[in-house]
């Protein structure tokens, strides 16, 4: 059963969702931005150890609390890790007041019809059960849309909602994330198709079943207002998608009812060489900026 306190926080609290879920192929890039080049570690185990140390530094920073951050999306290894000797999900909720979420997808298949759908997830039920036992509230899975191909976009959205229903059946709340690439030459057209396809799938959900939508900041402000108002949508959150934090926050401030769920934009100014005081100050300034764009609309 969905935790009522966590659901209330996700659905109505002011703030944003921190995305701490870089995994696999995206981890080296995140470490490079943090100031750790590829030649400073050997193999996946050391890479993930360094990444976890970075995440622990973020999660334990004074400003990283439920006052402005309503939830955090975790990579599976992060969920299984610890902060100060406590399991990460329980640390976030009990010590920080932040709802723990889990990235469950295993990456993307090659592009077809202008999109990349999710790779098969044969062990999803097992992962969901493990996450639920650890106190995870919900999940997210990311697909990518590169072009305004109606057949491709319909396939992405259909698959996302099929997986979402499986997640709901396991007592968790899914984040549906069909990302439209900010580099797409047909981004605005793709967003029109995506909005319509998501609306169709939302209308098919049984009464009482709900999802969170994680969408690229749209070309036209308030483009997703009809989805925000839908009875089956808990919240609509925005991914930064490669925009700088300043650009992402500026665009977000014009989208009413939409809050941030930023990854790279959250960590872009953090460096491994910073003193703890410098790190904490930089992160606090970033959190304030993203919070303001999520809460105070133009």
C-alpha cells in the first residue's frame, strides 16, 4: 500500500525532486563534471564507489532536506548503499524528510521510428519488491524521443504506461518519463503528439490509479497544463535535459504547476576539490535557485 504521508508530500508540498540516479553510461560524464577524470579510477566498482561518495556528500549536506526537496530519485546501487551507517532510503525519509524513489529501467534499445524504447526488464517485479521492502515510494523509467514520429511516440507512451501499471500493481507510484530531446529538430511537434498520447493513456487508467509525469521543459510555456489538471496525475515534474541550470530554471518559471526534477543542473557547480564549506554553500545556492523556479512562477 502506498504510504499516505509520502503521497501527500509528493502531491502537494512545495519544492522539487532531486535526481541522483546517474547509472551505467552516464556515470563517467557525471564524475568528469565533478572533477574526476576517467583515468583516476579502474573498472565499474571503483567508478560506482566514487559516485556513491559524491551522492553521500550531497545527501548529507545541510541544505539537502525536505524543506525544499520533496523527493530524491536513486540508482539501484545507491538504494542499496548507506549514509552514516543507515540505509539510504530510510536516511532520506527519517533523517531528511525526503521521499525516496528508484530508477528501475535498464537503458534503451536502439532508435527506431525516431524514438528509443525501454530495454526489457524481466526482473522488475523482484526489484520492485526489494525497493518496497527498503522503503521506496515510487519509481521512474526513461525513454527518449528524438523526432516527431507519431508511431514512435505512441509506442514509447504505450510501453511507459504498461510498465507503470505493473509498478502500480506492486504498490508503488510510477514516474512516467518519455523525454523529448532538446536537440530534436521537431521538438515542438513531438511535444504536441506526446501530450495527446499521454492524455489517451491517462484516460485508460482505472479510478484511483495515479502516476507522476516527468517531461522535458516544453517549447511553449504551459504546454502540459491539461496533463497537470488530469485526475490521474499526482504531479508533473520537469527534467533539465541538458539545459544549463540558469536556462532550465528560467524556462521552468514560466510553466505553472510544474516543478523541477533536475540531475545535471543540480550538480553542475559541484567539484570534488571543494572544501566542505564551499561544497555546502554551492549546493545550498543551487537548491534555492531550483526551488524558486519550482514555486515562484512568472
